[in-house]
C-alpha cells in the first residue's frame, strides 16, 4: 500500500509539472511561430524543386516533412526541450510571473500582435512615431526589454534553423555533392547569424513599441525584474536554446531522409 501511494504521488507530481510546462509553452507564444514553419518549408522548397524536375527525393521528403514539422510534433518537441532545461523551482517562479497581472497583460499584447500583417504593422509604426509615446525614455525601455529577454537571439535562432530546413528540403537528389552544397549553405547561414542579429536589433525597436504601446512603465519594469531573475534568465535561455536544438534536430532528420531516398541516376 505504501508503494502504491508513493507511485501515485510521483504520478501526481508529473501531472502538475506537465500542466505547468504546457502553461509555459502557451504563454511563450512559440506556437504562433511554429504555425507557419511547415508551410514555409513546403512553399519555399517547392519553388526550388521547380528547377529539379520530378525526382524520387521530392516524393520521399513530402511525407517526411509533414511528419517532422506537424504542429503536434513541434509542440511535443519544444515542451520536451524546456522540460529538461528548467528546474522545478524555476518552473514554479515562471508560472508565478505568467499568472501575475503584468505577465498576463504583456502576454495579451504579444498575442494580439499575431494578427498584425506587414501593411497594418507599417501603419501602426507611423502612428506610434507620431504619438506622444515615441520618446527617448520609451525607446530606452524597449531596448532594455529586448536585451533582457534575448528576443533577437530567439528570432535569429528560429529564422536561421528555418532557413536550414528549407536548404535541406530543397535538395533535388541524394547525391553526395548535392547534400554537400546544402550543408555548406547551412553552415554559412549559421556563421552569419551574429551579423543578422546586429541588423535585427535596430529593426525590432519600433515594432516592439507598437506591440507594447499599452504596457505601462511600471509593467515594463516588472518585466525587466523577472527577466533578470534566475527563473527569468532560465526561461528565456530555454526558449532560445530550445528552439535552436529542436529545429536543428529536424534539419538533421531531413538530411537523413534525403540520404535514405532510393539512388538517383
């Protein structure tokens, strides 16, 4: 009986942790980014395949891409990533932030921004620049927030590994030289990521001003306090490293799928 109670307690603890990890996943907004990973890889690789002619590689990769980049696969993989990167104490403190008033308001602002397309964002940026909120003090807070959260590192990791998946999915044949060309492109893109981040830092300030325009200075300050705490640093590091690890593994699996296709003439 004692053993049964102990096992039941472990199962309950696991269930509580699983629910908190799901809460962190949903709060992070990563699902909005993952929602277009599959379509982007398919659309861009199909453009490249137009120069290939019909090949066995395309026929084989289609189902593999669908399996690797499904919403469920990406969600499960990312939750696994953050699971082994966050301690129980850190996870509890992150959930405390998520459930705070400032955390809820910032999350809602980020969730609302998903609806912005390029045209509406450009219009909103003009409005923001003309508003009284476009001040040096506000810009400083925005830059501080972007630095504290590592937003540039997250986006560059996401986009670099997405480009890597497109490069590998676009290979027309399993011949060694074709795969080597894709490997070289991926290596070059990854090595250029720091330069990419330097440009992105400037470009994110105004869109961030639009997204967070209804966030008060006090709420920004609370965000910075969380971001600089042990739990906050662990959270944002887990997001950055988690997306890089997860999508990097998908690239490697795509490479294996290309190599495994029947020989081409």
